[in-house]
C-alpha cells in the first residue's frame, strides 16, 4: 500500500524498482495532463491515448529527471512536446469541431441539484467552455497558471519561451477569454461579475 | 499622477492580483485602486475574471486510465539516464578528429607559402587556376594522414552505433 508521499519520494521508490508507486504519480497528475492535452487535441479518444503515452514516456525516461525543477514542470514539458508531435503527425482538425463540445459543456447542468449548486456548476461550465474556445497556446498558459500550479518561469520552461513573453501572453489570454465570455455567454457573465 | 493607458493599467492590476509586484509597487497600485474610480472599477472587473478562471475544472480521463498506464509500463524497464550512457570521451574524440584535420590543413597551407616572394601583388593578382594542387594529394605523408583519419573516423562511428544498438535493445527490446 502506498501513502501519499512527495513526488520526489515516489520517484525514488519507482527508480528503486517499485513500479506501483508510479500509479500514485499517475493518479496525482492525470487530470492536469489530460486537460492540457485536450487544449491541443480536441478528440477525447486521441487525447486519452496521447496522455497515456506521455505517462509511459515519462516512466521510461524517469531516470533523466534530475530533480532541479518540479516533477510537474518536467511532466508538462513532455506533455507539450508530445502534443505538438502528435499534431504535426496528424492533419489539423477543423477548429469548428470543438464548438459542439464547447456548447454541450456549457449546457451541462444537472437538473437534480440545488439552485446554488446549479449556479456554481453553470459558472464552471461557462468558464470551461470559454477556455475551450481559446487557441491551444492561450488555453494552455491559463491552465498551467491557474490549475497546474506553475509559476511564470516554470511555464516559460515548459513552453520554451522567455518568462516576460509568457507574462504578456497570459495577460492577453485572459483578455481574450474575457472577450469570449462576453460574446458567447453574456447572460452568465453578468452573474459572474 | 502619471497618465496610464488602459492596457498599462490592466497590466499593473494583473501583476497586483497575481502577486508579482515588489513591496513599493504593490503599495502604489493599492493606493491607486483605493483612490481612483477608474482603477477601482477595472480592479473589480479583473478580480472577478480572475476568480472566475479559478473556478475552471480539470477534465478527467476515463476510469481505466491509471490501470491502462500501469499495464503499459509493466512491459518496460526504466531506461538508464542519458548522462550515463553518452560517453563524453567519444564526443571529445570526434571533436578532436575534426580539429586535427582543420589544423593539419592550415599548417600545411602555411608551410607551402613562399614568404620570400614579393608583396607587390595582392591576393587577387594570383591566378588560382594556375595553382598546382597535385603535390597536396600525391604527398605520401598527407595520404597516410588522411587514411589514418578515415580509419579513426570509421572506428569511432562503429563504437557510437554499437553503443546506440545496445541502448536500443536495453530500453525498447526489454518486453517481459
């Protein structure tokens, strides 16, 4: 049985031959990785396959992780390069394909919940749907900053950019997100502000 | 008060919200937000957006995701760290090989210069087509030197490739 150790402890266990310790790391980061992959690859099926490959790749090259950066930063770097490689191999999908998914997500409100829960769920769906409407780079920078617990310097490392460039990109991405929300979810935005 | 464009104001407020300002700067923006209606309103707007983005949820893969990954990694061993199997001696040998060739040609070229010749004519007065290159390639020592270098290069290439083959078998061919 595994206790919830730090990333570094778990990595040491994995490198010491305890393959099951890797399962804890997978559970810890699967949602982050899958969300970032979905920012690039709109099909859930492909995104799941790519996410699995990312964890397999990270496992195989775990001894290359030097521990100088956070494990999550290292993992997200693999995630970004894997997504770019996948997109290069596969013909880019039509951007409009995700509209259906986006609006379906926006409508995803469970009728069995209390008014407050419904309102909260609706807000979350609105924000998620608006993020999905952004370009992969904008969506990724927002996801890494808000959900991936990465600093601007770490995001710069992941995306192979200068920290100042990332800072400006984050600022612009939030501006574009606001525009999308005001344009497509005007009623929900009123509640949000 | 210094006049700020809308974009500058937004940038400063975002830095303020993200906690990226130093003590003095933070104090200055805090005062601006408290005392100016435009700053106050923009701050409220951006803070609402910031809190809204914070609400965003992560997508979840299928329930079987972790099990799939664990089944997949069971087929592999962890590859040795790159720094362990890249032999620095080989890298230095290859670099040394090229540096030696370049130096040999430079030394040979300098040794062929007739320093006693007049300097009235410039470089472009020399007809390059009339230069006799044959001694360069008919010289036994030069030929021997080139041959030795080619053999050394082939030897190094063979070592690099066999090392790569070993690593490949060790990592990807280790299906249990």
